[in-house]
C-alpha cells in the first residue's frame, strides 16, 4: 500500500472556493509581527493538500513553540477507497498567540504526521 504524502501546508489571510472546487489563496505568509503578547490575529486561514492511500482522516493543528496544541481543526474524512488527492481550508478569527517564537502547522493522516510548516510570531520593534 502506498503511503500518505503531504504536499502543501500554508497560512494566508483568506481563501475563496469557486463552484468547481478551485481554491484561491490571498496573502500567503509565514510571519506575524505584533506590538505585544499575547497577540490576537484577526483572521488566519490554513490551506492543506495531501495524497492519501485510502480511507482515513486528515487533521490540521497549530502547535505552540513548546509543542503543545494551540488549535486543532475538525478532521476531514477521506470517504473513498483507493488513493486520492485531498485539499481543504480552515479559517479562524481572533486566534490568540500567547508568546513569541516558532509555531508549527501540523498535518496528519490517521494520527501520523505528514508534514509541518513554520509560523513565526515576532515582537515589532
């Protein structure tokens, strides 16, 4: 059986999905500058894409610099037999980042990590 493979994991300002399923990303970033901590980011979207070998669950979460979970999005069921490409988006408003440092976006398939991407929070100044 083939393995699941993470293909993309990005943070951006907003996403739009057309009726045919195409996804457009607006304002891709990997760094947030702020005047103070805790910092509240008004709107953050995550785009993910992977290839999975069969039925299962794809999950996305944001981890704090210490490795603990800050946010865990509702997992997505693959719903089909056989290999397939999957993509999706998650959007959060008013997410609070307690401290500066390197946060991690984490994508999993059936609980196994597929990939990580960094999101840096830095104090302006």
